[in-house]
């Protein structure tokens, strides 16, 4: 029956609305004592065919829309995953660059301290040797009398002052060199952190 066909079509997702009227063309021919009847449902068949074509178009449009939406979701997921991967790689690279920059700065500070410590040791030696020479001058001049001793003291004080000036100059130069070393390292570290070549 028509209801069975409609329910079977609906089970597969096809909507068919059966018409309340079924148009039948009846042709009567032959003789009165032997009439011939012929039935034609061409118009009903055409109406049903048009309805099936409309339903097929609707299903195709729904499928195309669904595929388009799924493709858009897949594209969005792929773009999100790609962005996340790029961000993760960028963060890892930035972490490595920050680590290298920190190591560079640590090494520069170590070298700067080494320069200053070496200068301080050398300045200490210069000052100590000047004091020792001044003391030796006084010892040598002591037997010669008070005037020789006073002259030796003045010479010793001048020797100590000159040695102190040279030692201070050495320490200041070492300090400038250490600051320059750290400053250059800071520039290189900043370039590293920004991803520029050293």
C-alpha cells in the first residue's frame, strides 16, 4: 500500500508526503457490450517523481552542508593545532635562547670579577712593594743621620703615593674593562633573546 511505501521511505530518511487526491485518467473505449477501460496515473506519477526529486535535492543539500561544516571544523582544528605547535616551538626556542643568554651573562660576570680580582691583587703587590721599598730606604738612611732619614722618609712617601696612584689607576682601568665586558655581553644576550644572530 501507499502507506507502507511512505513509511519505508521515511525509515531511510526520505520524506514523501502522499497526496490526499490521487488523480487517475480513465479512458473508456470499445463497445457497449465489451467496454475497454484503461487507467493512467501519469499525473500522479509525475507529481510523485517531482516530490522525489525535490527530496533528493534537499538531502543532497543537507549532505553538502554537513560536509562543509565538518570540513570547516577539521580546518579550524588543524589551524588550532598548527598554531599551538608553532607557539610551543617558539616558546621552546625562546627558552633555549634565554638560557644561552643567561649563560653568556654569567660567564661575562665571572670574567669581569676575574679581571677586577687580578687587578686588585696586582695593585696590592704594587702598594706592598712600595711600602717595603720606603721602609728599606729609611733603614738605609737611618745610620746616616736625621737629615738623610727625613729625606728618605719623603722619598718613601713619594714612592708610596706614586705606587698608590698607579695601583688605583690599574683598579679603575680593570673596573672599566669589567663593565665594558658585561655591557657587551648584555648586548649580545639581548640580541640572542630577540632571536638575532650574535
